[in-house]
C-alpha cells in the first residue's frame, strides 16, 4: 500500500526532523546534554501529533552506542534496531489492549532484570490512561522505586484519566497540534524530495482535513497521490476530501454583504448542479465566518499564506461584527434545519435568504426591513419585500409566540395590533372593548418578556383605539370560526346524520359541533 510508504518513510528519526514540537525537543535536548535524566516521561497530546515517534527517538538518545546524546548516530545496531522496531530492550505496550493487572504485573516483573544489551530498558506505554486502577497501582510501586536501568515513557491522549499519584512521578510534556501552515510546509518539503508534482493550494486543504495530526496528513497525502495518479492537484484533493471550493462560499458571503439576492441564489443553483453537499457547505460557511470574526477581533488572525486571505480580510472590513455573529448563528441553525427542510437545496437557500433578510440591531434580531428605515446608510443588504415597509410586515404574532408571558399580559399581547415599531420601540393598539388590557402592570409584564427575548432597552406604548382586526386573537377567532363552519358542513353532509334527520326527525344543534384540533 502506497499509504504506508510516506508515513513510514518520513517518520521522523531524530529531533531535527520532528516538526512542530520545538518546545518539547528543546527541553529534552537540554536534559540529555546535561545527563539529567528522569525515570518517567509522560507525553500528552491528541492523536497523530508524534507521541510514540518522540518516544522512539528518546529511546535511541538513551541507548545509542555513541553514548547518551541528543543526536543519536542512526547507524549503530541499537539505533538501527530501534528504527526497525526490533530492539529487545525497547518494549512498546498498548494499554488499550493490555489493561489487566496481571499483564501489568508480568511486565513489571521483567522490568527488574537488567537490560539484555542496552544501557537502559525502555518501556513505552501508549494510551496509558486505559490501564485499570489495579494496573496503575502495580505500576506505581515500580515508579516509586525504579531500578536504575529502567525508563518509562508514557503516552496519552487523555491525561486527566491518569491518577495524580502516577502523574506526580512523571515529567510531563504536552505535544501541540500541528498548525495547518506547518503541516502544509512539511508536505511541500516532502513532495519536493519525492519529486511529486503538486499545486501549492492543495496542501492547506490536506492540512485542514488532518486537524493537527501529521500522521493523518501523511496518509491523506498518500491517498491524494494515488487519487491524482502521481500528482497532487487542488481539484483532486477537493474531490477526495469531499471539500467544497471555498470560492463558492466566499462569493456567497460577498453577495450577502452586498444584499445581492439574485447572485446568492445563482451560486446555490450552481452548487446544486455540481451535487455539492449543502451540509458541508453550511459547516464551511460557519468556519469562514469564524475566521472573519477572529480577524475583526485579533489583528493578524488570518494566516498569511491562506489563498483566500485577501477576500476574508475584505469581508472582515465590510461586515460589522454583529452581522458576522448573526450569520454564524444562522449558518449553524441552518445545518440543524437541513434535515427537516423539504430537501437540502431548499434548506440551504432558506438559510441564505435568512442571512439576507435579517441583520442585528442593538443585540436583537430585526428584519432587514426595519433596519432599512432605522439605519438607511448602513443597510445595504436589507431585502426589499413588497408591500413596502409597514409594521404589519413584521410578524408580531410570531414574536408573541416566542415570548415567555402568561395571564393578562399574554392576553394583552394576543389582542394587540402592532401600530408602529422602530428598533426596540413598540406601539400597540388594543380594541376599545378590551381597553382594560392597557393597564400599566400588564404593560410592564409584557415589556419584561420582550426584553427577555430581545435584550434590554425595549419601550412599549399601548393605546385603546379602533383596530384593523388583525391581532393574534382576532386571527385565531377567524380561524376558529372557519374551522367550526367546516366541521358543521361536514356533519351536515354525513349520510348517517342525514338519515337520522330524515327518518327519525332528528335536529343537529350547530353549537355543539366541535372541530377536532388541527394536526400540525
Ligand atoms: Zn546510534
């Protein structure tokens, strides 16, 4: 398999070729130079960052025939056998499969004997957090009084699960996840050495997919070489990873920022024609927005070598931070909604339309429509919805249904019509027949519920006057009457009821007919 070729061939064999762990290497070099050796080391870090690789290098440093050194020769039989994985005095144990205490005891019993040939017997225990409590206790005894010739190198992805009694006896080093740029740079170096043709923009894609793991990056690179029949191209890598060309998403964000709905829909249609995953697209849109938000907060947060850097910086300058936050929320919510949408395309387009239609104001969400009147100069992306701006377009009923409000204050909200709204200032009108609902204590409760939902700063004015009959309560009453009429008609049309009326001279009492609750 070609995949083992690169990962194995390029497995670092000395400190110099280990990428991205300079802080650990520096400390270990120093200790080796000073011959200040600890008897137990603990390497922590996520998978694929080089914990066992580092353990093997350290084993060579300790056992190289040229002496304890930070620069093992790589040529003596100890170095060669360690590299080949057949050095008798280097024992590698995977704790995930050897958790039992008797296995640990057996291992520790043999630790008492002097090394066969080496200077030090080195025990590498990978995923050490998987050991059982009794296995840890057995190990602890050896750690408390270690034989001179024994070195423990423990590795784990989850140091919190290691008993503190064991932790306290180890010298701990935390290996970092490799940054995308460092991975891409390393892959470039390697491809040049291997004389494999590549497009530079393909490498950050692999770097990102590898999520900090050089091991994963190398196996992805091998797959990419196989996929591209000997060369590494951006398109092949994208296909292989199922990744979405970020230029689609950047174009979408730019069009959303410009309030250009037609372009947004056009790009979505293009993406559909290419059968791209809209779930991945929304996830990627989220990470683009995150990067924009970071760029707005921390100078230089966008990596210098990112191909899309310039456009991201431009977006960070164009969009205000609240909009970025809101769009991020909308993208995440859109992913959740995708499964319930009529189809993925519809869910995706709806999410983009939501980004176009809404923009934040004072920490709350308002429709673009409202902002258009409140902040005309800074509202390039308000969606023009016909009929032209009127408070009724704003969905008061929808807002009320989301409020945590009960009793008379709820009745006030249900029976009121929204007369005017500017930002967080609401003017409501209730029918004169329900003037009592305008009482101040009810208004205060409703105002509190609005603030709970929209944020502080809500003002509320309620008057009793002529209404248009489109309050939530009025609409519900109309709907109720309509359904009652439908139910009455269907009872009257029922053959059995008709027979009863005709044959038995029965009478239908309309007021007793109840519509069954509508299935939603
Ligand atoms: Zn050597």
